[in-house]
C-alpha cells in the first residue's frame, strides 16, 4: 500500500517493545518534551542569543541526508530557515554508499539526517548507534555504554530500569532529534494463518 509516518519524540516508538508486566515501554511519547517539544518561538529566542554571543548575523551550515530523504530534508530546511533568521542551510543529498563513506568515523557535516531500523524488537537494537565505538557517529558517553552493556546481564524489572536509564541518557544529552517512525501497512489474506501481526 504505502509507508506512513508516526511522530516520534523519543528513541523508542510506542508499541515497539512491551515490558515484562505488559506495559508499553514507550507509550508516553511526551516523556522528553523538555528536550523535544516543538517551540519555534523559544528556538528563535535561543538562536538570537547564540548569534549575539558569536557576534554574527548569519550562519551557514550543511545538512547531509540520503537521497531518498530529500523531501523531508527540504521541508526541515525551509522550516528552520523561516524560523531562524540568518540561517542558511546547504542541503547535500547522497546515495547511501557515498553517505556512509562520508560520515563513517568522521563528523564531516553539521547536521546529519539519517534513519535507523531495528534488527530485533528490543530497545538495545535502537540504542546501538549511540555506543562509543570506532567509526561511530561522534556521540560518546561512557555512562551510556556501561548501562547499555549491563542490560545484557540482567532480566525483568532490573533490565527494564536499565533500558529506561539508557534512553534517558541519550535524550538528556540531546544526542539526536527524533522526527518520525516509519510504519508499513500490510495486507494479509483471510485464509493465511500463523503470520505475526505485531
């Protein structure tokens, strides 16, 4: 049919992972509003303060993205330039292979618009890009690494608590700005059985 998008305000999307008590791990998408809430007036206020502190009227930056994300990147560029006077964004869409070559192990960009798909239904799959590994995206937090690694050696409520702590660290560090979660619609014939739907 078509791919849809659901707004995402944290690392984990709602309905992705359920805790041992059946509670939706990320059911509260407003948990990190302090860091993620859309507020163009507040952004413009901080933008003006930053330009004044730097003694500049204009700032030029580059946004790198995959070519298949160009439409979304263009919309973000227009939105940011409209709300932040003096901002000039140069958009650089690249095929995946070239994008990975450009960013792997370097931070040769100002803004990277990227995506991440989980390999398995567990928050640790979504947390992997934030590990302090050689050739990573430039984010590094040893406390996050420790919490992430500890999730492998515990279970139940203790593990859920560590998974929440790991997300807290990434969100409080503002290591990313989440935009949306891609969702895929699937049609299944009525006579097909045993096919997982969640």
